[in-house]
C-alpha cells in the first residue's frame, strides 16, 4: 500500500455534527431563498452513511494473518517492503517540491 497525504479527512459521525449548518440569509423585504440539492448529493450522503457504519478493519483478514503468523506460514519480504517505502517517500518529496 502506498502512503499518500493528498486525501482530506471527511467529517463523519461525531465530527459531522461540529460542522456549521448552512444558513440562508433573508430579510423582511426579501423572501428566503430555496436550496435544491442534486441527485448526486443524495448518493454522496448515502455513501457517507454506509461508510460510517462499515468497520474500519477487516477482522476476518486480521485473524487470517494472525493464524498464519502463529503457524509460521506468514512470509515477510523485507526487500519489497523497503522498496515500496522508499518509492513512497520519493513520491511524497517530489509532490511537496515547488515546480521549477
């Protein structure tokens, strides 16, 4: 898995309630404006809800790896790990450098 710092966190659960609610300004002379959301916003809200209820960790996979480690079947390839880690660091460094 490549490490990537370009993703921004999404407010879900307890954090979502901290975000201010959108407000529509109205005055006595002007009627309140209505806001219409697209179908995509409904789909995004449904996706957010399903992600919030999904577990963050696949416990079946974790248990399989634990069992493989305890049985001595889990093989670690330090060369592959180090190569991918170095490549990821290089990508992060390059993405943080100003364009020349």
